[in-house]
C-alpha cells in the first residue's frame, strides 16, 4: 500500500515508514527493467526526499520493496541521482560520520562506513552508471543500499542505544496516533 499524502503537479509525496516498522526489514527485489512505473516511483521518491527534507531515500522507506534509491547531497537540490539495482563493486578505507534517517526521525548517531566506494547501477534512463565517490555522497549511498537489504543505521549501534531509540519511536507513535 502506498499512502499518497499530497500532490504537486503529477508527482506525489509518499508516506515514509518509521522504525520499528517491519516493512523496513524486507529485502527489496531487483528491478528487471526501468519501466515507466519505476520512473514515476523515482520522481515521487525525489519529491518526497526534497519535501522531508533529506539527502537520500530508499524505496522500502515508502513501502515499495524494489531496489531503487535516490540521493541529492546538494543544498540547492541541483544534483538528483537515482540508482536502480545499485551494487557496491569496491570499497576502501573507513570513515565515521553522524547519520540520521527519515525512518528514525530526531536520532543522530555516528556510524562507521567505507570512505570510498565504486557503485554500479542503472540510472533513470535504464543505462549502466558507474560512480566512484567518497565523503557524504559515499556514506549516503551506503546508507540507502542498506535500506534495500532491510538494514538501518541503528543496527550499527549498541543494543542498549537501539533499545532506547526503539522505545522513543514507539512512544512517539503512540503520541501521534
Ligand atoms: O537525510 C538523511 N541524512 C543522512 C545523514 C547522514 C547519513 C545518511 C543520511 S540519509 C538520510 C535520509 C534517509 O533516511 N535515507 O534513507
Ligand atoms: Ni535512511
């Protein structure tokens, strides 16, 4: 089920699932072809990400179990990037960065990731795209690919921290219900 909250033009802002929703744990399916439906999904995900605002979004966060992510780390929304079936081909080094997640609102914790990655994916046009990147973009892409495998940044934290975050999220949910 996709909950459409608002529409601007022909694009839609989608509902973002919150931890500990079990749908966030599903392993997303590869996309066989970048069809019109997939392009629509990409556009809606970009609009949802910009609206949040966030620097990335993965399809499972909007309850779509497909291997699609979008990212844009620019301040002026000038570099939208859509990756379909992204695969990390190479990784080098480690870096620690404070991470947040639209599915775990209000929580920011340091996570260790590869510093540099080479990623292969299909772009919005269905063409093979190879990206070599580091810094925030590399961290963001790794965070999003984790979502496709049912993994959240809180999984890298201690059990105690994760339990506290989970309680906080469940309390938040009760308050907004
Ligand atoms: O908006 C987001 N910010 C962010 C900050 C540090 C590392 C990763 C991210 S991704 C996050 C949006 C999101 O939840 N994507 O899945
Ligand atoms: Ni996230």
